């Protein structure tokens, strides 16, 4: 019996499959079992599958139509025979230690449920995933778009959920969790598996030593065909039982910031709220706990009807705000929204020593570290 089974659902993607399989060959453990499932591809995906080492037993399965991630993975679950089951998306380039590091964590920790990886964008080198957090009826990838070597992104952590792009679990745990729910279609089935594991008293982890570059959402229009219905299913089932924990990641990020910049602890900041998301109150509460004066000095410039992905601060705030000689905390949905405000921040640098950007993924960044 093989000790490790690696499951790979495939739906199109011949442009990135060669790079994925090259990295998989380097990352495969010895004597692994590989189960490939073509989920109704319209491209010649089997032609992109290379020869694997003779020690690797390869099983190929095909669905006549695109049945979705859950159905494809469940079909592979039914034939995989390893003691440890690894699931991989194909829009990845794996570090050669990606699979081995997840396996080592399973062997090292107690009561492990589902283990995921640190995922990095191949285009920017910034973080896509180091675990997930839940806010007020929201879920988010924590610390999104921080540098991959940021201290907060270099630590293995226990989380409520991890993304299913790369996950590992044991056969014993899988038997406990059951198959992925095929009522979902390419969305939320991986998160639900993690929450079921927690309900069984198991611990889910993001393993920082397990690294993969992730193009993300490259399987075509089918990837988002039923996102709304999948969201409705998820929140109808789990809204009452998840733990709101985004605030704990804000606290962790603030602790890290103060450890690196101790003089920030006594700064009299004012808060400028530029958010759209519903977790602004949750995050603001953690900032007030650290700097109590924010409760009376915070100002709202929320961008509820602004669809732009980049915010030009000088065009959004009253002109006189830029001349105020008080340090600001800019609260935004994503910190990268404030990139490319060179003139604004150059002007602010002449007035104040420190300003911060805080976002609704938990990232806390001095403006000096923001791309300008």
C-alpha cells in the first residue's frame, strides 16, 4: 500500500500544466500514488501529462462533463489508497518541499485535521494565502499581499480554515470528515471540510514551510459559475457556528509592528476610514484598544460607491486634510489600494514621522513600506 496518495483534479489549463507537472515531479515523495482526474476538459490535457518515475503508481480517471472540484476530488478519494492524502490544484508551481513539509507537520502535531500551504503570487512574490480568518459574516485570506518573507507570513499557524489549492490530511481524518459536498461547485467545499474537522475537535494548520506559487482561479469561467449559490449554502450552514477571529490577527499584526517600531506605541494617531467592507468596526475596535484617542478622533470617508481598485487619496479627502500635522492611520479594505500615492505621501512625510495603513485582511503597514 502506498503511504502517500496525491490527488490532482484537472480542468483544462494546458498553458500552465507543464510547469505544474515539472514541479510536482520534483516534489513527489518516494513511492507515492498519483491519481489524476480529467474533469470534462475541452483541451487535450492528457498530452500535457509527462512520464512519472517508475516508483510512482499513476491512475488516470476521466469525467465526460465538467462536474466540479468536489465531484472530481471525491472520485479520486474513492480509489486513493494512501495513509496520507494530498490534494493539489494544477495552477501551481510547487516548491520541492511543499508536499514533504505538510506530511512532516501531520506527523509532528497532535489531532491534525487539514493542513494547507503558504501560497505566493508568481507575478509579485507577495502572499496570496497564509490562512483564513472570519469577520462579521465574511471570510478572508489573512495578511494578503504582504511580502512572502514578512515575519507574520513565515510562521506555521493553526487556523480555522485553509484554502484547498494544496491540502493534506490522513485517511483516518478523511473517513471522519466524509467526501466534499458536491452541492458546492468550485467554491467553499474546501473551507467546509476544515470547519467539519474543527467540529470533530481537530486542528487545521497553515504550514509555512510548505510553499507553492499559485496563479489562482485559472480553470476558466466554470470556476465562478455558481459562486453566489455556494456562498448562500455556506453561510446558511455555518454563520452561527464559526468563530469571528479577524480581530485576533489584527492584534497579532499590531504586536509585530510595535516590536519592530517601539516608538509607535505612544503616537497620537487619528483614523481615516476609507473602507467599503463590513468589518471596519471590528478592526477599528482593535485599533482603539491600542490607541484609545482614536475613539473620538476617527473620521469616516468610506468609499461605499467607489468601484476603483486604487484609491487616489488627494482626490478623495478634503484638501485641508493633507496639511494637518497629525499622523494618520488609513483604514482600507486592502492596503494595495493606497499604492501609487507618491505625491500625497511625500507631502505627508514633511509633516509627520510615522503613518500607518491598516486593512481588513489584518495587514498593518507603515506607509514608508508601501509602494509609492
